[in-house]
C-alpha cells in the first residue's frame, strides 16, 4: 500500500535550481520520516536530506547544507526538495524513501523507495 513517486528532475545549468517532489500514499507524513537520497554512476547511495515525522525537524548532508531545503505539505501528502546553486557534483538519481519516525540518514535503514528522478547539472 505504501507508494512514493518522485518528480521534478531534469537538466539544469550550474548555478540553477530545481524542485523535486515526492508524492506519498499509504501513510501519513506526520508520522514517518522521509529522506532524500541520491546515487551517482559508480558511487554509493548517500543521504541528502530528511524531514522527521514527529516534529518536522530537518537534516542536511554537509555537501548540500545552505543550498537545499526540504519541506512537506501534509495536506497534499508531498515532500519537496528545493535545490539551489546546483553544481555538477549534484548530478545523480534522486530517491525519496521512508525511514522510521526519526531521521537516520542511512539508506540501509530505509524501507520503502520511489523509482527515482534524474538530476543532471551540466553546461
């Protein structure tokens, strides 16, 4: 019953912006934490950001802190990732996933995954 669908990826120039969306069903956003992860070709999947279900606390990887912002709209059951000042190093497939109630930031602890959306930062 749990489903997550990412959207909003695409091709953008360095310094540009994108907003990713994660539409969820089968659970309530005010209970489960939602994490954003990414995986570049030949690289290990890494945590990018997370928003907790209990109180909405947010967390960011050092590599994106100050550039990315995670938020949620409980009425629409959607989590967003606003990405600004994009760099070529941000190129990856981005996934959203359910964690527990609290954010962990470890993809091995995530349970349910979306199919991913491609983000390419290039001139």
